[in-house]
C-alpha cells in the first residue's frame, strides 16, 4: 500500500476551477462597471465645474468695470452740460473730448437708457422726480428728462430722472 505525501495536494477538479474563475471574472466585471460608473460621474462633475467656473469668470470680467463706470457718469454729465453751454472753439474741443469719452464707454458696454418726451414711463429704467398735469402728452408718459440714465450690460447703473405726465391735478416735485 502506498502512503500519500501530505505535502502533495490533490489538484482541484476542472468544474471547481471553472466555477472559481467564473466567479472571479464576474467580480472583476462588477468592479470594472462600478469604476466606469464612478469615472463617468467624475467626468460629468468636472464638466459642470468647468462650465460653472467659465460662467463665473465671464460674469467677473463683465462687471469688473462697473465701479469705474459709476465714477465716470458724473464726468460724462459735466461734459454734456459743458457742451450745451460753451460755444466756439472751446465748446468744439469739449464736444470732441465728450464724444471720445462716450465712444470709449460704449465700447466696454455702457448704454444710455432711452428716455424721450412722449415715451412711456418705465419704473425699472426711469426715476420719477416730479409729475405735471396732462397736456398734449398721454398720461404716464415722460414730459421731460432731467438727467440721463445708463445701463451696463443688463444692469441699470443709474435710472434716467424724468418728470412724468399725470391726469389732472397739481404739479408735484
């Protein structure tokens, strides 16, 4: 009779090896699918972060000049007043400087808010400083523009100050 050597193990049968390999393969597939799913999630998260950062940077750049523009509006007002009141070569020089300043301000996105006598009053764009009785203009329209208003992109920097027509009654303001 032959004695078996305890150091020698019997080789597993083929069905056992095959089942173990299939189980390992299935576990590896699940792990790969999980890793792929996490990768897709991280890619989408990164893409959202990139888009959000780009929007924030665009907004920061877009409104970086807002404080400077607010400071320049009184200067523009003074030039407009000077152009109306000074004639001759000095007036022409002031007009040229004002026009160059206005062109530079427009290039960075400053726009004048429309406010003309007879046009409708818009509380989002106009500030009513006073009211006058209706005359030849319809109620709720602008009678006179006292100070121009400006917007920078979609933000109103300063509403136009106007006198508004109202039906009957006394003058106010």
